C-alpha cells in the first residue's frame, strides 16, 4: 500500500483546507482587516468579553490600541488627551476635521461629530468602532475614505443618527449587538449596511443608494425594522437571511438587480415598498409566515417569486410590466394573494408549480402575449373573483393547468383569451360560476383532456366562436347549469369519455350541435335547453358511437334535428320535448335503444329510423306530425311496451275504446284504442293510446355527497353531479321498478342504497339517500430533486404511479402508508440518492433525490493506484465539504468574496436548518 503517496494526499488536503477563505466561525470585518495589515497588533477576545490590546503605546500616560488614533475608554477618559474631542460629562464633541479613527468603549457615551469630517488614516480601515458598550449615541459625523465606516461589536442600545459615510466596504457593520437604531444616515456607493447575529435592528430613513452589494444585508438576526430606506441603484435593496421577525415598509428600492430577498426568514412583513425597474423586485426562498401588502413594482423582469416557502400572504400587491412571471409560486404551500394586480408584458402572468394550498382571490391578472394563470402539478388551489385578461395580443388561455389535484376556479372573469380554461391530467377540478362570455378566440372556451372527476357548473359561456365546453379522454365529469348560447360550432362537445353528466345547460342557437357525444359511455344528458333559429340550424343532441347512457327530460326544439344518435348501443331517450324541428328524432345504425315518453309536436319529420335493430318506441306523443322515415328492417323495432302498458299516442289516429285485454276482446275500456295502428310492414303499434301519455318522475335526492353519483333504475344508469337525479317513469300503472346506487369511492350510504320492487303509482315519487364519507385523511408528501440543471426532464415512481417532471419538486396528497419510490436515470448525471421507502404516518414527510454530473474523463489507472487516488479524493472531498458547511456563505470582505452568484445559489438550495425551528424571539419593533 503506497503509504507515502497517501500521506502526501493527506498533507495536500490539509494545505487545501488551510487556504479556504473564512473559518468555521465568522470573523468580524475588523479582525480580517487587522490581520491582513502589516504591523497589525490588536485583536478581540470575545470569549472573555474583554479587549486583548497586545503591545500598546503610551500617549499621555494612557495606553491605546495602535490601530485606533483615539479611544474613549470604559472609564470615560479620552486618549490621547490631545485628541480634538471635547468631553462634557458623557457627551464627546469632535471640535475640528480630524484624520484618524475612534474607538468607543464607554457606556452611555454620546459622540457628536457636529458635521465635521472624520477621515480614516489607513491604519485600522475602520473609521469608528463601538465595542461592548451600552447606551451609545453616534451622530453628526462626516466619515471619509474608510473601508468600514462604523463597526458596532457586542454593543447594546446604540443609536447611529444623521451621519454621512463614505466607505469602500460596509458603511455600517453591526455584529453580535442588540437594540441598534440607524436614523437619517447617508452612505452612497458603499457595500451597504451589514448586520450579523444581532437582536433588534431599526433602520429608519437612511440613504444607502447605489450600494455595490446590498443596501441592507442582515443575517441570523431577530426583530428587524427597515423603514423609509433610500436604496435606488443598489445591486440588492434588502437582503435578509435566516432572520426572524422583520418589518420592511415604505422603502425605495428601484433600479436594483434584486429589490427584496428573503432566505430562511421566519415572520416578516412588507408594506408599501416601491420597486420600479428592478430585475427581481421581491423573492422569498425557504421562508415562512411572510406577509406583503401594497408594494408596487413596475417595469420589472420578474415580479414576486416564491421558492420553497410556506404561509405567505400577499395583499394589494401591484406588479406591472413584467417580462416573465408577475407572480411565480414554486414548491411552496399555504400561499394567498388577495386583491393584487399582476400584469405581464410578454409571458405568462401568474405561474404556480409543485405547490400546495394556494389561494388567489379578487386579483387582476393580465398578459399581452401569454396565459393568465398557469398551474402545474399542484394540490388544493383556489382562484376566485379574479379578472383575467390573457393573451391580449396573441389570444392564449386565461387559465392553463396540468396534473393538478383539487383545483377550483370560481367566480372569475376572463376576457380576450383564446380559451378560458385549458386543463389536462388533473383530478378534482371545479370550474364554477365564472363569466367566460367575453373570450375572443376560436377555440373551446373550456377544454378538458384526460381529466378525472371534474365539475363545470353555472358558467356563462355565451357566444363562443367555436365550442363552449370540450372534454376528451376524461371520466366522471359533471357539466351542469352553464349558459352556452349562440355557439359558433358546438355548445358542449364530449369525446372518448365515460361517466359524464350533462344537466340543466342552455345550449340554444348552436350553429352545429347543442350537445355532441362521440365514443363515450355511461353518460346522462338531462334537463338541457336547446334549439332556436340560426342561419344553420344544428342538432340539439348528437351522439355517435355512444353506449349505455340516457338522454332524458331535455327541451330540444326548433332545430334541424332535435336528437340524432348514430351507430350507438343501449341508449335511453326518455321524456324529451322534441318539437317544431325538421326532424324530432333520428336513429341510424343503433342497437337496443329505447325512445319512451317523448313529445313529438309539429315536426316536419317526427321520427327517422335507418338500419336499426332491437329498438323500443313507446309512450311517446306524436301530435300534428307530418310523417316518418322508416328504413329499419322489418320487425326490428318494437312500437309498444305490451299490455297493459300500451304503445304511443298518435293525434291523427283515433278509434273506439270499448274493449280491453291483450287481444282487445274483453268488454270495458282501458285507455287503449281497440284496433292497432298499422303504418306499414314492421311498424305496428298494437296498443295505441287514446289520450296523450302523462309522464311522472322519481326524484332521487342524495345528501352528504361531493362527487358525481349514479342511480341504476331497472338496469338503466342515470348520473348527475347535483344532489337530485330525476328519473322519468316510462312504464304503465302496474309496472314495478328496482334501483341500486353504486357507492362512489370513499363513501358509504346510510339509507338505502337499494330498494324494490316498488309500484308505479302514476305520481311523482321522492327517495332520499344519505351518504357518509369514509374518513381517509391525506397528507402532503414532497419529492425534492437536487443537482439537475433547471428544466431538465426527470421522473419518479411513487407507489405504483410514475410522475414525469421538469420541475425540481413534486407535492402529492397521500394517505398513511408506506410508499416505495424510484427516480429514473438522466443522461449526463449519476443518480446518487433516488430509491427507497418512505413512511407516511401523519405530518408532511419528504423524499430527496440527488443527481451528480458525470465526470468529464475516466481515469485509466488500475490496481492500488486507483484505490489510493480514490481514497485520497474521497478524503479531500470530505474535508472540503466539512469546511464549506461551516463556512459563512456571505462575507463582508468584498462584493465577490463570500457572496452568492447573483443570489441564485441560495435560491436553489434550502437553508441549512429549518427556519421554523429558529429560537423564539420578541415581536418586531413598531
């Protein structure tokens, strides 16, 4: 084993670590500047709480640190006595302009600059320091040519007021101090103000414009107030990191790269800040319990960005002229935006990614070229009462969403959008009571693709250029009580769906179809209003290749065809008003369909049959009809329901009703004409009715249910998303009915889920069914990816479901259980951590997935050389990582030393500790 080589690697590693900038404990600005100067001899001994002066000079018989020109000692003495400072009790007045530096260690002292210039001579690089003193006031100094203007170290109850500071580094540096107030100070083109490990900072009415690092940077501090700050033209306006209790109000933070940046902050509030022409006005990263109200930002690149935050409240925020997102919510939870204005110039206005518990209410959202609100891979999102002006130029979607769960869009208004809503791959979607009547685009107003359990209810979709509601490859949909008049194409269009309820919609004056279904099954179309005269009178309800559904109790009049069903199977057409149309009902190529209890009044052609088999047509009322078109095979259609239920009522066929019985040969009337109606071969109504058929309903009323449900009556499915399902009674007075209610997943019934047989009493009947939701609490499970370049495609299997992703996080709602997970491989990366099991037992567990870039080259060494080098590299990596973990991320030495690359490093990585676990601190100053 090559021990000499191994020893060399260990020594090299030690040298590498020794050259790392910084140390496990952050040194003060003064310590670093002193240690870097030739002949620096003074240092701090914070462990003892005293100054270790080292070698000293004696001026006037009193020792002072050689790095300071003047010292106010703890006993109040000024040394040297020849310094141009006049003492009156605890008041120390600077008498003239002075080249030197001042150290103050006196409790209760008041240093008065009187507007005179204090020029740092280039020895200490700190013009003034207050060290471990209490109750000190520093006021009226004009500090020139310093690296650091004023340093407060271990001080308490300090006021720094009305000073003018010229510094190449920090104008004021506050470390390990408490109850510090800066008021009316001015320092332009310095690095700014720095606070570190303090308690109680108040920065009021200070002018820190054109700061080269951050006008205000505060770290690991509690109880912060920044008010009326002038920070225009600074690289960063206000930078808070790992702080608690902050209040930022009425600050001018314009023309900055980053206006307000909060990382790992607990409890902060932003009010009435102005952030014009800032690239990123407001960014929160891994922060919690933050509120922002009445802030204004215009002419920005990106507006408000949230990354990994929780419990964020935005109120009355105004973001305009953004080039990308005016509001971006990424991997965050419990966020609300109330009465805000988000306006975007070129891209999408509001973007919500991988987040949980998001509420937008009463906002105004607009974009000239993008979508209004984009929601992807999120859970429990509510957008209500919001005005969305999307795609004012290009006509994109007002709401664009994908792969979400429990997304609700209610009481919103959308204008100028190509589509109001485009959603795909979501579940638990609710689109209710929105005004989407002002869209300008030719596409569908609401487009659903591959969705599950969606509700589209009580929306105004009047006058769409194309389709009102479109659904493809979806299931368990409820579309009810929508106004979709004057559709340029089809009002409601359903294709390749199952479990669809279309109920109580207004679909009149459609140019093509009121309601169109294609390749769909298990549907119910009921209580809809259609028809009306247009240039091209379309079809009220059109069905192609549909099966096992019902079309009942619709009012479909004054159309080209009221109902047309083609190449379908087992469709119930019951109790509809199919009147005043060119054709009331057309059945073409159907099998086993039933038309019962319908009204055919004043049609030019009441009924058209072609190539049908196994049809049943009974209890319909044909009044003043002009004819039929029958091309069905002889004997393929049954024109009555047998005796005593009877056949149809024909207004142009009458006769005596003197007999009764199946053969009408028994004395006594029975409401059936004694002679059958024969219209041609295969078209015999054996029991024509004397008077029009009077239909009745069974009203099934469900309670405690929040999902579409179904009642199966005599084998026919009736589905609805509303509490009531009306089922027409189509059989005669002696018939019996059975019904069963399939229980929706997660529910149980209280009374009853089945009943029968029961007799038709020829009156409306109501049955009440109560449901209870089976308790099944859900918890948020977060999957967080680290290491991939932004936008890289990856994916993870959780349980048995695969989730393809380009975002860095995924939030799932899951029940208590154990879940296996496995991330997929990504070209160019090695999956370091990506598989295992996670136990969900309440709370909010998380899964971390780590990718590392592949090495640029592969070593050709073999044997012990490979082992030795691998071990050495591992040791180097371990020691370097250990040192970097304890290294302070942001140092005050220079804008580039210890500072993140444009804030991005902190944006990408979570804080080293959970900000929620920060120690309790007193509430912020008021």
